[in-house]
C-alpha cells in the first residue's frame, strides 16, 4: 500500500504557517484584504465561498463578501471590479465561478488587475507561468506543487503525465512541471479526451496528475509500480448506504491503484483542501507585492 499524501493535514499546517506570516505582516504594514465576489445563488458556489471566508478568518486576513443577484449586468460588475482594482486597501480580488450565463467569464477575469488576481486566472498570470516566471499561479496547481514539495518528490527528469487540459488545472500544472525550476524539470505529456493510446502513456508515467472529472478512469492495471498519483478529480457517485445518497470519489480507483503507488492523494482529503490554503498564500503575496520595496 502506497503512502497517502495527507492534503488535509498539510493544508491545516499551511493555514497556521500563513496565519503567523499574516500576523507579522499586519504588524509591519496592515492586515491583508481580500474581496470575494459572488453572483447568483449557485449552492456549490456558496459552499466554496463560505470555505474561503472561513479560511481568511483563520489566517487573520480581512475579507469582504460582495454579493450580486443572478441577473447582474456586465456593466455593474465591471464598475465594482474597477472600484476594487483602484482601491489601495484591497489586495486580492476573486470572482467565484461559474458566473450566470449572461456574463462572459473570460471578459470578467480580464477586468481584474493581474496584480490582485489571487485566483491566477488572468491571461497575464497564465502567460507568466508560460514564461517560466510565475506571479500568481491558480490555486489548485499551486497546491499540487506544494504537496510534491512537502513530500519531497523529485520531479527532475521524471516522466509526468497530466490528464486534462483545463486552464485552471491541467495546462498550468503541466507547464509548472515542465518549467526549468526546482519543482519542474519533468518531461510532461498532456492527455485529454481525444488522446489515443492513453493506457500506454499512463503505464510509463513516474508521476500522474489526473484532472479529468471521470470517476475511477485510472485503475491499477494502467500504472507502473512506484508511481506517484495526484488525483484532482471530484466526482459524485451514487451510494445508498450513506444518508446523502452519494459519495465523492476521484478520477483514480484508489483501491486498485494505491497498492502499486509509492505516493497517492485520496479523494476527499488530498488536493481539495490545498486549494483554499493556496488562495490564502496568494492573498498574502498580493499584499506583500504592494510593500515590496518598503520593508
Ligand atoms: P474540465 O472539467 O474543464 O475538463 C476536463 C478535462 O479532462 C478536459 O480537458 C478533457 O479533455 C479531459 N478529459 C475528459 N475525459 C477524459 C478522458 N476520458 N480521458 C482523458 N482526458 C479526459 O477540468 P477541470 O475544471 O480541470 O476539472 C477536472 C476535475 O477536477 C473535476 O472533477 C473537478 O471537479 C476537479 N477539480 C478539483 C479541484 C480541487 O480543488 N481539488 C479544483 C478544480 C477542479
């Protein structure tokens, strides 16, 4: 049985480390300040926003929750974003996705100042990753790199396979692993829904990051002994034995893969908890950016 990467414990540890750093920063300068915008009342978004607010409070970061109705016009949202961009007391701005259908999320993200873009979705920040000089990295890929660091995974020269090519997980983590850096230098293959011969590609991987959103798509027969597995997927599967009628599973069949893996993230409790912790890290970074040359 492979060693489990305990994302929950690492995230808890990180939050307490960040809280200490925030305390010191607040003494020297001021309390970091995050603005979280939510439009409409999508239940999942509300849960995510709540956990971001709670984490901010734990870290000693001020947080403003800005709520808009589902029928908000683009111009109203842009006006708020411009106001927050120009407000010196605001360090980080996050717009909770998905947005109501009348809004173009790409345009909305591009309206956020790249220096306050703590989600790291702005094209400027994605471009900085490509350039090999990241500023704000999207929270999930940043959390994956942090887990690899904390479990002493050496990536240099390793064959890494990333399944999924989304802008928020697949592409940035692939680029980070390939970049010339201490936690990069891997040889990366990106697989997606049109990849031919994925089984062979997976069977040769030293490290697999799976972010496809397909329950149990990778099983023990597809991986080599000693593989390191980072399972990003979050999928609901029916389970009549539990009260809520479903349970969460990853993209990886934990039962058959974990005996072969040297390290593996569980779902839940692996990558998931890291994402919010990294948002805190990015918010502190945004606050520090303002005072870079003053302390
Ligand atoms: P997405 O849903 O936008 O896209 C899925 C990607 O997987 C696509 O690029 C597609 O080409 C690829 N794909 C789909 N089926 C495939 C298959 N059979 N073989 C190979 N590739 C396939 O991706 P996303 O937004 O990155 O989300 C992926 C999963 O990660 C979802 O389950 C999501 O809930 C989860 N997620 C978790 C976190 C976290 O914090 N743990 C954060 C973001 C996303």
